[in-house]
């Protein structure tokens, strides 16, 4: 299967790359050190289409294919992990469920403003203190019908974009009897009374991508905020995570590419034992291995994106590509620090930040361990 980019995809890649090089990458260090979201760049993303990667064109979407969407997240990851994660979560987690399962009215009311940049961003709340990987049995946040409203009570954790979002698509239990049809997704505007967003978590990396605990205390939203059919929440969440894994894999490729480029540049500048370190075999092998694995991961991500675009199943392939790409990125970033030597451990050089940002990728959107279970089931069940 040939994944050579067509002319339209190459033009899109260049446009996004140039934008990221001008508006995102130069601010990456500041974003990390101040833990402030880069709104200045994000406000310019709407007209470019970066906020509507999964939205239909009639609702302000970019109208790009799934490979082009992956290219965009990769380029953002190359520029700044924090900004890339927020935009990936906005597109793949917060916007995609409404684009895929929402009614026309929901798309008009909630999706169009965030896709065009006229609103804030979008968020998805799945994880709870006792429900990360185990969504089927661990979700305790509940929604009860009262008249023409849903009343929601519970707590979520690790909600990316909560403080900078117009709404949070929330996974809740609508049937106390339990089972795979007891969960539903409900759209909760962030200005709804009773919704409390805690201060941003203090994290190892990705500091400019705000992540929050969220509590729901008698939060009331209209019945029409139910996403799709009642009882389909688990199906919707798992389908959303499949798409999200493409985004996290692409982001990881971008992080690895940035670390790789920094390592190559430094290896030409630094001399040891009478010659630039790039001429030492140990350095050459790390650079060669990084180049090989980045290329393999990128091709895998493109393949999964192509499957998605064709409307074909891609759960297994997404798990494989996401696991490989994220673990690859962590190794490439680790070796980039090694090539820099002591300077790689200094905040003066970008590889230290990139490594910290890459560390989350094997955890979010399904841990490597859970993804391996997903993969194994295809062969063992």
C-alpha cells in the first residue's frame, strides 16, 4: 500500500508546518515554563482548519481526510507538545463524538463554534478515580432523568481542556443495573451551575495543556444534550478512543521528529576526541535507529488513518500503531538527551522538555499495557 502524499496533502502539510514554525514552536519553551496555554496561536488556527479536523464542512470543519488530520497533529507535536495535546484532545476527543454521533442541532449549537474558532475548545471526560482503563465497570458518575433534564452527579479526573472548553462530553451511567448498555454520553456546557473545575494538575510535562479534575454536583442539562442513543455511551467512548489513538500516535511522531532533528544538529556541533561526535559510531547508530523507527511509526499512523477514512475497522491497527509510536518516541527522546550528554539534561536545550512531554503518550488514550490486551484479543479470543 503506497502512502505517498498526494499534492493536496503535501500543500496542507507545508501550510501547517509553516504555521507551526512561526506561531507554535517559538513559544514552546515559554509555554512549558509558564504553564500558560498558547491562546495567541490557537486563535489563529480556526481559519486554517486546525480546530475542525473532524467536523463536517457544513459545520465549520476543515474538510480534510484522516491522513491530513494526522499530519496536522504530527506537525503540532513537532512544534510544542502542550499545544499539540490540547488541539488533539479538542479534535479527537471533544469534537469527534459530536461529529460522529450528534444530531444536526447539536452540531450547530456545540460543534460549529469550536470548529471555527468562534468559541473555546472541546473536552471529553471519561476517567474517574476508579475508572481509567475499566470504563465498563468503573464509571460511577450518574445521570438521572428529572422532567426534561438530566441531573448529573459524580467526579472525573484528567480531563484535558476542561478550563478552556465550551463544553465537556461526559460519560455517565444512566442505568444503575449496570452492563455494557448502562452508559451514555451527555454534552455538558462548562458554564452549567454545579460543574466545578479544579485547578490544573501539576504535571511532569505538557504543562501548557491544562488537565483538571471535574466534579458534577446536581448539574442539570436538557434531555436533548444526550449524545446519540441512551445506553450507547461505552460504544461511543471506545470508538472515540480508537480515533484518539491516531492523534496521540501522530503527536508522538512529531515529538520524536523534533528530538531527532535537535540531536542531529547537536551531533554536528559538538566535538569529542578530536572530531564532531556525529562521526562516532555510537552516535550514528542512535541516529539511524531513530530515523528508522520514526519512519515506521509514521507509516503505521498513515495506514490507520487510511483505514479510518475508508470506513473500515481499525481498532486493532490503532492499538498497534499507537503503542509502537508512543514507545518509539520515548526511546528517541531518551537517546536525543544521551547524544546531548549533560546538556541534554538542561532546560536550555529542547530535548529535556520534549522527553518530559513524550512520557505521557504511553499512558493517555489507552496505556501500552491495555493496548497490548486489545491487540492480543484479536489473536487469542
